[in-house]
């Protein structure tokens, strides 16, 4: 337990808790999202306060080999700016490395650069992205 927060790896999380967490910081939750996503995860970190309330979450997806992907880092609105997100990322880093992953990737908007670069230790890389829902191109080789 750190500063009254208990951090866990792969601890049970109910879908209702995830919906509540997303709502707490102004997000748009989707009921049933967590049970669907959980099966594609290498693991996930959770943070709970002394009452057992879910106050933070991070998910680690992977390719089954060397590459892991940090996604869906969330901290309850009332608990932000207390280091919970940074500690959850640290938990994810340690567990991805322990699983044999060599690389941990993350993507984010510019407003989160100080968090991921300064607080969490990620480095800047070049990357590419296609927004699939806004692209009407044909798949490669479909001629």
C-alpha cells in the first residue's frame, strides 16, 4: 500500500466499477467494455483506496511476444494529481518486463506528454497512425 492506495496486478475488476471510474473523470463509458477487453490483455494494474473503491486503472495489451502496449490509463477524477497514474504505469512496466516483453509502447495526445515523458520515463519516437473509422481506402493488395 502506498499513500493509502493499494496497487494490484490482474486483480478482479467488475464492469460496473470500470463504468464508474470512467464517469468519474468525464469519460464516456461503455457497459461491457471491460469483460470484452480483458481477454486481450497481458495484464492490468488497478489502484484501490482504503475503502476498496477503484481509483485507478491501466491496461497492457501485447502481441504475444516482445511488444506490449499501454492503454486506457485512468485515474478517478477526485484522485488525480496524487501520483496514482504514475504508480500504475510503474506497475505495468515491471509486469510487462517480467512477462518477457522488451518494449512498452504508449500513444497519447499532446496534453499528456508531460505525464508520459517526464513522470513516467517514456521517450519520444516516430510512429504512424491510420484512423480506421475515417478512412475509406482499400486494403493493400485488394486490386
